[in-house]
């Protein structure tokens, strides 16, 4: 007996789907959309020092509309760059866990604008995004 892949079994008769999930988990993928390391979840505080450094930058709160928490994505990426530089260099995409699940199940790489806004922390993402990078 030949079994279908999970994607084929799930999507065979399915007409629609929706994905919801918690924010600020970081799934790092390479160019081939393969995970480079286990996901760093929102409640992981290993990047507390990086968060404090980022939060100390002049105007970061004004530009982002928020303080910088260790659970946010930016300090996690700074931590990965410092502690796992080979992983950081290979990172081509950063997804939330729910978006990675969507990718796994559908093969489609998609993000909602509201997801991006929540990751950056500002409704003014179009105007300030380049300044925060």
C-alpha cells in the first residue's frame, strides 16, 4: 500500500482553511524553505541582553511604537547572528510558527500585513521599516 503525503491527505477534499497563532515565534528558513534550527518561541528569553541593547537605541520606541521585549523577533535575530552566525548567514526567510505550518501544509509562502506589523511593532511599518533595519 502506498500512502499519500500529509499534504495530499489533508488537502484532497478540503475547500478552505485558516491559520491563527501566537505572535513572535521565529522559524528561520533557508532559500529552499527548509528550517535551519528549531523555532525560537515568544516566551524564550535568551535574547534579553540584545533586547535591552535595541531598546536603548535613540528613537526606537518612537519609530516602532513599542518597547523591545526579548520575545520579539528582532532581538532573537540579533542573538542568532551573535551565537549562531552560520545559521544567520543561511537565513533567507523568517516565519511565525503558524505561517510555517501553512507553508508545510500548502507549499505556499504567505504572510499577512498585520502579521508583519505585529512583528515590527508599529502601524507605521511602511514609513519606518527601513529605519528599523
